[in-house]
C-alpha cells in the first residue's frame, strides 16, 4: 500500500498538480476537472471513516472581500484525528474562483453539494452534475477576477 501524505502539506500538493494540468480560466474548463481528479487520487493520512475525505462544491455571493464578490469553489475536506483516533479538526483545501458580483450572479443565489468516495455517485458523475447547474452555465461565460488555492483548518 502506498504511503499516505500528511494533511498539512495538502495545498502544496494541489499547487504542484496545478502546474501539471491543462491551463484553465473557468471552473467549466477541462483543465479544472483534471485538477480535481488528480487531487482526488492523492491519498492522505485520514481516519478510515467514510466521511473523513470528501469534496464540497459551493457557490454564491460573499461579503468578506472589499468589493461585492461571487465565489465558486471546490473544497477537499480531510479529517484530522488525534493520537487516540478522536476527531481533532478538518483540513480544507480550497480551489476558489472569484467573480465581480452582478445582478445575474446575485439572482443565481447560492448552493452546495457534497461528494464522498464511498457514496453512490462517482466523482465523474458528481462533477458532470455540477456542470449542468444554472450557476455553472452562467460562469461558463465569464472570466473570474481571480483563482486561488488555499488551505485552512476548521
């Protein structure tokens, strides 16, 4: 069995993978799906529970930036356990697209959808279902203001 990676270095791995995939400008571009797929194949040191490693897709208007912003992100959530196996925290590695908020995006509202490897849906079908949403239909026509990979703890 291959050695699992430590969760602390997860965003560094994501940044390295970014250099290996086709360039992308939008979350609907093939290169972004390729990045998510490659990152999903990296194993991390997480508990054996079925919900200890999964993805969250979310989108909507946010108010923590200086200007009105609409975000679309895919977050890989990795559980961290202490030495006795008890839940300690989650590591979130976030792939985030940021857009200038306008009326059309504001009207789309917000939403989210989880995916876990042991669920009934494959990663491919989950990603395909995201691409068919009204939010992604709008974002396919726009260039984001910025794209960022980040890591935090919750």
